[in-house]
């Protein structure tokens, strides 16, 4: 019966917010979380109601000793949705994912929550994703996201090396001026461009 199934393996709703992008809710079976992550396995076994860390916050609501809602902040909502839908058996978003920041945020999630299954796939997608002048800022921000992950410093170095090569081979002052004109209202994006200019002089 459906009700019996829910009692035995309840659905956990991940409420994903990062303060920038539109919040997303992701429904995942509790058994999927437990089998994919030692962090969540421990969490459900102890029925923690609130966990706080320096980089992330999870808030949970318990009903009849079953956690049904989890609020995850500090990660791009699309990264959370893509990762946990993949763990639940829906691979479409993962297969089509081609954004350096989203892929790198999934690596951060896997590192924090001790999720092993998709790591090799995500690393392969990052390593084979082509860097172009259109996604150099996303690639640069991905490098920044990797700074605190000791296990993935080789990946960060490889990305930074590829990024520098692309910029030096393709960038020009004309390209930079055009970029600034197109993104003049987006101060954060322009600041990232200046950071890249300092790191990789034309």
C-alpha cells in the first residue's frame, strides 16, 4: 500500500536556497539519502533536528520521529536538484549539466555529505567541458569554489591552467571592452572579469 510505503520509506523534501537563485524543492526517498551518504545515514539514525556548520545549514522538521523537511542553504539550488535527482534514479539533469559552477557545487555537496557514487562522473564532466570565452567567468568561479576542498586541488589547478590558456589564446582588449559594455549593469560579473584580467594579463 502507498501509505505503508511512505511510513516505511518516507519522502524527504529538500528545500534548497542560496539567497541568489530561485529556491527549489526536491523530493527524495529517505532510503536513497541513507544509502548514498554516511552523513545522512547518521543524521536519520540520530534524528537530529538542526545542524549548523560554517559553510552550510540544515534545518529539519520531525513528525512522529520522521524527518520530512530539510532546508539546505549555501549551495546553488540547481546543483542540489541535479545531484539528488540523480541519486534517486533520474539522470536527465546530470547528463545534460554543462555549467562549471553547478558541476563544482555538486562536488562540494558530495564532499560535505560524503556522497561517493556520482563523483567520478562529475569530475569527468568538468574535465571534458570545453572552456570558451562565454563561460570563462563560470569556470573562474568554479575555481574559487574548489579552494577549500583539499581533495580536489588537482582539479582546481587543471581548471586554472586551462582557463589561463584559453584567455591568453583568445582574449584581446577589443573582446574585453565589448564584454564590459554588454555586462555594464552586472557589477559582480564585471568585477570577476577584472579579477581574471589581473590573474591572466592580456
